[in-house]
């Protein structure tokens, strides 16, 4: 069988210590490698692990072990569990809310409407377990208790989990992305702050030209003075 027994290594320890099954038979039953089973038999592996009896747990029968001991080619079969767990039906419809928390649903709806306006009524109904009419009355402030309602996080109230809330918010954001709003002035990018001004080399050239002009004028003045002295 494809299913492995519970605690396969502990089961292998018990089978090695209490039966005459071959290493291959134990490895096939516990879904382990034959060399690992041999290491358990030699005491090199699974040290300190207490063996678990598969017969007492209903995973194997004594007759099945005896068949394997008589025929080395026989492969043990894992017994089917006698306890049948019913399949969990997928929940449909609005979420059930305990009676003790139903009075808190309008506060949770108000929190969702204010903090996550992108959520649709269907998403709020799945999160809180309410009706469209209640959501509409909270939105329009026509709820009978609208004057005293206080926004409260549905996760804090225990009406839904944080994972469920995040999932609904992400799905609503994908279907209807929020418009980008102006968030004020921001810092300039590094490419702008570290950019060298283009006029900087020109300024240096201009300074060099001014220096050359000054020296040329000084030479001219010096030449005129020398002529006057002669």
C-alpha cells in the first residue's frame, strides 16, 4: 500500500526487535530504505526510539506478520482504519456568528466600511456573517444604533481571522485597485542629488580664459613700460 503506518521509524524498531521479517519486508511496510532498516538492526540508527507495536494500534495483525515470516517475498498490508471520519462539507452561505457576538457585527461593519472601502458587500458578508440590508443601514447611517456605533476590528472581535481579512482585501484590490493619491512632497532621487551640473566644466574653462587674459594684459603692460624706459 502507498500509505505508511503511524510513526514508521518506531514501528520499524518494533518489527526488527519482535519479528523475523526481512529488512526488505520491514522497509516496504514502513516506507523506509532497506539500508536504514539494517542500520536500525545494527544499532547504528534510531537509538533511543521506543518501538511502537503496530498490532495494538490496529495497523497490522498477527496473522499478517506470520504470513510475512513464512514467505520472505510476501509484502505486509496496512490495515484500514476502523474509524471513519466524515468528510467536512464546504460551508455555504453567510458565516455563522454566535448569539453573544451578533450585537458586535454593526461595529465591525463600520470598521470595514471606513478602513477598507474597496470591499464589496459580499466580502463583508463573508467576513462578518451579516446581510446586505444591515451593511446598507450602516453605510447610510440609518441603523437603529448608528449614533452609538464604534468602529471595531472584526479580527479583534473574533468574527474572522486575520488571514481571511487579508485575503478579502487583496482580492478586492485586484478587482478594483485604489487610485493613487497625492502623498505630499518626497525626497529627490539619488540620480538627481548626485548629478554633476553641466555648467561646471564650462565655468572652469571660463576661469581659465580669464586667467590667460589677465596674464596677457600684464605682459602687454610690462612691455609698454619697458619701451618707455628706453
